């Protein structure tokens, strides 16, 4: 028999070395589940304390003895009775001591010392570790069609599982056939985040269950504490005959308004779960996940399901919840409200408008400089707003104008920025160049997440003795006009994509360069609108 055990361990080691799931040979000794006595009514039993963080649900009794502290209920809840340092808890601890002695005394069939339980498939039997044990990934317990199959795993010191580890039952195994899965741990057990664990844990000292891990089977700490964090823990009777998969979810990252939210769910543990996952989305301000704004149902593919895209129409923090339907071998499970938050951010709306700006140079020296007037300045906001200048600005001198106006309007939903500028009349009368006269000049620029558009209307334009426009006219983009030394671009449209997406519209852009002796650069009615943080198209 010893030769058979050595051969099984050697084969397991070789298979693990090459990354193949290991099937340990059938054990020669049938395991026998220990008698739990009155402790079988307890899902959680600590000796010094029982502490909890988050919305843990314990199905079965909860107790502590000889200690007196039970902390964290609420927010945790118990579907059963809480026994604090009473005779019932004391008797249960005594029965735990008997169960530990029984389980530890069963002859070991296969020694797994040095092996990771993850990736192993174990038929019924007694398995032992001379020191500590680790479970990374998935351990499969295969009943091989035996309705009376039982497992006892003896760990001399400590058991630790990795994040999202799982114990999976196959071959007709259930966690509730006479408490048939027993973990006898000499010291402490640490169940990692998101783990789906199956079996009663008999720990000599303490048990720690990390965030969002579940245990189908009771937690017994004989001399120390049981510590929990947002878990589901049940006795075998509380679990029924179905395995308890764990659902882990990955929501989409932060998106702009108008973008798409999505969620992905993955099941770990359980008995080869099938069925569907229903994804429910809750809007901003719904902190308790009471009123869904969208629901999507998707079939599991392997162990994964996705919601598909859902448009986000408002700024704020959204919450997903994912519910696995369960099947004949697996019970339903739902992610926690607040565990899948997605932030939807606003667009940043920017704009600027001014009536006129000018620079002239004569013989290399400054002659006239007109800073943008009137000028809204750069407006940048995620909110609806209006920024306007009074239409009273007046310029006099070589460059004169009346009734110059500028306005920027932003709209938060749907996001849009609009800039507009107008000038009632303007005259450019700089020495040695033809006089340019304009009347009723207007420009506008509008940008949303779909793109930008601009317009220009001019009622009258004359350069020297040449009348270019004699009646109100909507000008085509980037219309070029040359009159002697005067170069004009009407409805000048300058798109840009960095740092924002937008469009500058100059109703009139006048330039003169006279043999290097003079230079004139005048912009009349300039409008700029842009937007940032749009969904990708």
C-alpha cells in the first residue's frame, strides 16, 4: 500500500510540473466524516471572538465560547440563532474538540505535502499535509458516482487559499451528504478574496475569510477567532444540496456621457455551472439599487457572461448588479450593490467669441494694435451657461467699428458649445492701402460630440472702389477674395482636434502685405467652440 501511495505522489508531482490537471489514484482507505454533535447546527463558531465587516450572511447558528465578543452584526445578518457564551455554544465547542480528534486520527491514504491543491482532482479518501497547505486555482472533488463519498483533508499547520480559488464537486458529490467534506487544520485557515469554498473547517486556532469569499460548510475555530468580511457562510443544511459558486464582476471603466457602460461576470467554484446571468444597472443617486434603469440577460459561455453595451445618458455614479440564475446543481448568487460602480463624467464645453482684433505694422514699427474686443474670454465648463458682452463697444481711428457683440452658450445635456460674434459696421483705413468697409457681419461656431459647424453672414463688403458683397449673404466656408494688395478670407473655418475637438470661425480675416513696408492683420467677428471628453466614435 505504501508503494501505491508513493507512486501516486510521484505521478502528481510530474503532472504538476508540466501544468496538467492531476488525478490522484483512488485511495485505499475510505474516509469517515467525524461526528459533529450539536456543532452541526452552527455555521460559525468561534472560541475568543467572532468579528465581521460588511453585509455577511450566515445561514445557521452563530456562536462564541468561552469568549464573549460577537462584532459586526449588523451589518452582517444571521439566519439562525446567535449564542454568546451560553451553554449551547459551550457544548458545541466541546463537540468540535471531539470532531477534531476524530478527523485527525483517521489514517492518511495519500500524503500531498508540498503540492498545491489547485489543479488536483481527488477521489474520496483521507489526504494529509505534514505542514501547511495551499489552494491556488481549483480543487476538484470527484465522487466517482459514489453516493456515500467522503473526504477528510488533514493539514498539520495552516491552510491558505489564493484569491478566487474554488472547491468544485463532480461525479455526484454534494456538500450535504452527511457533512461529507472535512478540513481538519492544526492551526489556522485563511480563505482568500473571492474564494468559493466547500466543506466544514475544523481549525485548531482561528479562521479568516476575506472579502466576498463564500463557504458552503461551517467554520469552527476551536481556540481562536473567526473573522469575516462580506461573505456568505452556511451549514450544510443551510446550503441545501446545491454547490455555491462565487460571482466576480468587472464593470467597464469611467466613460463620458453618451458612452456605453458594460459589465462582465465570471463564476468560480460550483459544480460546472450553467444558466444565465442577469445584469441590472442602477442610475446616479440610487445608492440602494432600488430602481433599475436597464436590465440585460446573457447566457453563460464557459463560466463568463457579458451584459453588452448600455448607453449612459447622465453624469454620476452608476451601480451594476449581476445575478446568476443557478441550475440543478448550483444555487443562485448575486453580486453586492455598490461593488460594481462606474463613474460617468461630463463633457467639458469651451468657447470664445470677440468682435474685432487688429495688428498693423509700418516700416517695421508698431502702428496699431487692437486687442480682441469685446471678448468673452475662454469659457470652460461642464454646465449649461451663457457668457455675453454688452453690444456697446466702439472703436475709432484708422480701424473703427460700432456695436460689437460676443456670446458663448454651453448646454450640458446633450452637450453642446455655441459661440457667436457680430459687428454692425467696421472700417479699415490704414495709410497706403485701400479702405475696407463692412456692415452687419455675423459669425457662429457650434460643436457637439458629433462634430462642428460654422456660419458667416455679411450684408455689405467693399474694398476701395470694389463692392464685393452688396446684400446680406451667407458665405461659403473659406471663401478667398483678392482686391489689389488686400487679401480676404471670408467665413474662415479652422478646425482643430487638440487639446479639444472644435472649430474657429472668423467672419472676415483681412491681410495686407505691401512690399514689406506695411502689414495689416484684422479679424472681424471671431467665434470658437470646442468640446472635450466625448465618447469615442
